[in-house]
């Protein structure tokens, strides 16, 4: 099996809304002044990624090794990975970055590498690169958006609030209002925050299509997170805006499963069997429906997870946890995966998995710990009570 067969999740559970954030403002990140810190790079002979025949179309031309052209090529690889769920373009992007001495790096290259680190769950490394960018360019909104995204993934509301507040200081508008109201939604009145964001979107004038789209996806996320009525309607509208986006398709499919609508989830995931998060959700739907093709998909997924573990590329804790919990019925193993996932990622889907796996495995200590942690943050944390 080639590496192309192994799906790749983004960094908050079933892919992440961070992909909508990560390159939301590419023009803001395009400054090209070298920064030049003294940081070592891998040896030239270091193996970055083994390629098979199917990856040749991604291989860069050696003429692209100026910082400017490198940034453009890296951006294309990142967008390709976002569109397909494949890790191959990310490996190629990393290999291309390794060919440029960091003494020649621009803020944009550090920002792009932070996005790669984020995608690969290397959050500390991502934050270090963002520190470099923001030290040189304190008003770089893209860097602040990426910092906000990572903070939400890790459940660090303090850091998220800092990044959001700075965004509002730099340029008030829908972008800053969206992150502010999303954070307010983790407080004691989530319905009020949701209503305020809904009204703010309805009144938006002169905002870019990309920012407006992100605000609408955030609204759908808030509706799901807080169990508000009509979440499906918001996901349907978000998916209509970009039917190719894997994150919103996966979130909508998972919402359909939670509503007891496996047939609708099956239709939502049709044709996405090669993308692990969507394939797992499809397997869950098939299991609930006793679908005749269920065993074939389950066998394929099991082989893919094993292959990823063998290659040392196993970033699939959320997907594998859901697979074990809702497909093969192994709650103890599912809880192990959920705890491993929770160690680095504390967004809403990650907490859902942890709580459900602990309930199924009868682990009261985990459930009590989640409740204690929820109380400790006064209801404002990403691990708050449902």
C-alpha cells in the first residue's frame, strides 16, 4: 500500500476548522524580508518522505528555490493536502523548505512552516515559528489567526483570547467579532453568543467572502457544540458554500449520526472512502444500518490504521478511537486512543470522544476528572459540561 492510501486528519479531531483559518489571509503573510535566526536544518541526505510513482506530479522544480517561489510552491502543497486529505503534499512541502537555508527565510516561510507543524500536531514547534513571525511583524493577522486556531485546538482559552483581542486592535470587523463571540460561547450564555454572531453575520457589509464563510462555519460549530436547534441547517448552508471542504462535510456527517440519521450520513460520505475521518463516519453509519458493504470498508480501514502505525505516521487517534468505539465495539481500546488524543487536543469532538469512551468502558475516574476540570475553569473551558 502506498502512503497515498493512508488518510490524514487535521489537528482537531476529525480534521479542523483551522484549515479555514490557516491561510485565510495569505496576502497579509506575504512580506518577504529575510529574518535569519540561527536555526539548524536537517542534513541534505536526511529522508523526508519516501515517494511512490503517484507522487511524481508533486515534485518541485529545482528552479523554485528562491524564498518567494518556494513560498508559493509550499502554499500550493498545503492547499492540495487540505483539498484531498493526503499527507503527501505536506511531506514534499517540508522537503522543499529544508532546501532553503534559514538565513534566507522570510516571515512568510516561517508562517507556512507553522501551518505544516500545526497540520502534523507539532504545536510547540508551530508556536515557536509564530513567535518569530510576530516578533518581526506584530500586526500579522494571519499569524494571530493561526495562533488562535492552535489555542482552541489545545483548549487554551487564555492564549486564544489574547490572539483574538489583538486581531480586534489591529482591524475591527467581522473576523475579530467572530473569534470574540466564539470565545464568549464557552461562557455561561452560549445561546446569547450564538445569537449575537448570527445577527452580526446578517448585518455584515463589505466583508470578504472568505471571512464571511469562516464566520458561518464558526456559527455552525457553535450550534453543534452547544446542542442548539437548527445546527443541521447551518451545516447545510456551510457545505453549500464549499462542498469540497472536508472539515464541514465531516462535521455535518457526524452531526447527522448524532441525530440518529445514518442514512443521511451515508449519503454525505459517499465517494470519500479514501479520507479517513469521512470513511470512519461512513463505517459507523454502515454499522448502524447493517449495510452489506460494511465489512469491506471496516477491513480496509483496519488495514490503513495498521499501515499508518507501522510507518510511524499514526496521527489518527480521534478516527481510530471512533472506529474502536462505534464500529468494532472495543471501548477499552477506544478509551486508550481517546486519552492519547486528549493529551494534545482538547476541542469539542475530542472531549466528546473521551467522555463517550469513558462511559462505555466504565471508567468513572476519567469522567470525574473531566467534571473537575470543567468546574475549575468556571464553565468557560473547551472541556465544559455538555
